C-alpha cells in the first residue's frame, strides 16, 4: 500500500476464535507484539471471521511506522508473510493432539500485501443478506490502501459503507499489480483464473449449509474491472462447473470505476515496464487491443441480464504520469494525461447508453476510489449501490426458484413397478428431510442428498419406487438446463437459432395454408 501515511495497515490472520471483540483483540495483540519487540502503539480497524476456517479470526491493524519501536523485520519483511508462533498450553483434561487443542492456531500471520480475499466487515449470519466484493486496480494497487482517502486514515469501505449497508458482508480481493521492478509475467488470463478459483472457494464455503446463493455485488477499479469481466466470461464457458454458473447468476450488480473497456493510455507505463516480465500484461491494455475487443463482445454474451444493474463511473481530471528523478527512481510527477477517457470507461452493454447508467467523479484515475468523509461523490455512488442492494434479493428469487415443504406436498406421483428410487434436482430444498403426501392415504419421505454435489443450489431428492411426472419436475429441471444452455450460446448462435425458428414457422404456416386452401385446378 502507499506509505505516504505514517500509519501502515497490516492484516493479522489466525487469531484464536476465543478473541471475541476488538478490545480483546487489542489486548491479545499487545501482549503478542510486546513479547516480540513490536510497537504496541496500534489501532484495530476491524475484526472479522476468517474465510478459510470458522475457528480463527482476522484483524486489520494500523501501526505508526515512525515509532522507534517498530522493527524493520516487520515493516520490511524478507517474505510476504511474517509468522509469530503462539504458545499452545494443554489445559486440564485436554490431551495433546486432540481436536480441542487443534483449534488453537500454531502461529499468527502478519502481512501487508493483502493478497487474496480479506473480510472487511461481516454481519451476524442471521443478518447476512449480500456480499460486496471489491477489486483494486493497476500500478501498486492495494486491497486496503487503494481505498483510503489520500493523506488521511479514512477508508470509506470500513468507515462508511459497512454502516450504510449493515446486512452486507464486504470483502476485498488483492493481487500483484506492481509495475516497477516486477518479476511477475502474469497475463490478464492468469490473474483471472486465480481470482475465479479463489472466489469459488469462498462461495462453496458459504453455500455448504444448502441455502440459496447470496447475491453478489462487485465494485471494481481499473484493471480489476477487466479481471472481473474476464472471470464472468470464464464462468460462462462450456463445460464450466455448475457452481461457476451459479456464481454468475448470483451476480446482481456491478459498479465499474474507471475501467478501460476500450483500453487506456499506456504510453507512460510502457517506459516503466520495458524489458520487464510484466510488459505483456501492459500491452494487453493498450487502446482497442484484440483482447479487449473480444472481451467486450464475450462479456455481453456471458452477462446478458437486463435486471442486473451496471454503473460506469469515469474520471474527469488528468492524472500525473511517472518520470525518473535525479536518483533514477520513478515518481508520479510527470506530465498529466487522461488515463481512461469517458468513451473507454462507459463502453457498456449495447442497451446501457442512458445517463442513469453512467456517473462522473471529478477526480483523477487513482483518486476515483479514494472517497473522503462527507464526500458528495461517495453519496452519489452510495445511492446507486443501495438501489442494487435493494433489488438483489428479488433478482435471486427469480433466478433460483425455491422448492419448499409446502410445494413438495402437492407433487403428483405415478405408481409403477420401478425398483430404483427416483431422482430430481431442485433448488434449495429448505431442510434435510421433507415430508410430502400421496393423495389422502399414504405418506412419503423425501430426503435431500448433498453428498455428491458441492453446489448448494442443486440437490438430489429421492422418492421411494416412483418417479416425478408433474409440471414442477419439468419447470425446475428442464427450464433450468434450457436457460443455462441458452446463456451458453453466443449472440451469433442465438440470432441463427432465432432465424431457424422463424423459417421453420413460415414453412409450417405455408404448408398449413396449402392444405387448408388447396390451389384451384384449372378449368378444362
């Protein structure tokens, strides 16, 4: 993250679950830091459940880097993560190696990279309605620092958004976007695959309790928006796991902040990355590159949902460029340019050409996501975001129809000599065991089996020695599969299919007219 501020943000992971509050977390970390020669003058910005396990917590702390007690081993680590071992006392009646003892982590991890997913705010499970996922941009972008007000400790995702959307879990996603002296040769496709894999881990953990997928709202800045678009395209490819399609269908809205849909001005960036491993990545971002042209077309096919709102935010100020100082270091004090112009930032889906789809922010490319306290630009973004949040649950209900105990009681069963149990896939069966009735006499137990399917949005229901022969079966099974198949088709394929249907209807109509009104035979 940017180090212009004297306070530096760190992510502290694997905090024992017994630490239940920020007060307790500060007491725990103060004792831990003090024992390891680290400054105890720090603030805890947030304490949330860890994503990879429900037995640990993650905190974000800020420490004053000007404090003499701040050792270089922490602020200039030789590795991406610094680990502090934790004592593992065995209490009375607890055997070493037991499951209880294993709940205590071996060490606490501290890093300042914030790579992968980080939970900034998490409501209690009973109040958790949506997920907001935030992706930073290019050029020393940071999953925490990119969203801090310049020269201030105000971080709007924490200080504003979690209060304005109290039922929403807020996560950030970080990746290596360093430009100068980078040894990473990741392409946009590489960054996308890593993001998709990490996202699916988060979603599968959330869906393990067999609930309808929670709505997702994405906030993406610059390169992060291109990673998101490519991810949605990736999740729409033929043969993709059903969980990928569920994640795509659960996406209810996106706010793109200065995303170069048609490319950005890479003239100054190319000088920084010349002959470096990341040069190919920058070349992919040049205006109207083949990759971006294909992405724009494929994204329209992969995300055709008109009920999902996309807002395009664009910059209205020039940004300083990088130039070397007398010591040969790159500094952002070069000539000012427009990095992503309005046409590129607002190049959305073909029907998104109305004023309510776009929003201007009177700042430069970097500061477009650095809202301050009582910021009028944030208020306008918040208004758009609240609209998406309010619509999200209705969108999910339409895309993931639910089957409940009451609807299962109305199933029509057809008797037969079948010896094997019948099977149907349904969305969110509501509980592990449901009871339905067959007519007025006999009862039938229906059991949901999740053992062979990691996605919570589809489950097998077994019925003894009978099979489903009713409208519910066809509506849920056939139409769901037909919907996924149709969304898999490209725009060209859908047009071709429509033409074939129209031609077939014309032929049938012509044949029908020819049969009903035969051509009059000529008089002799």
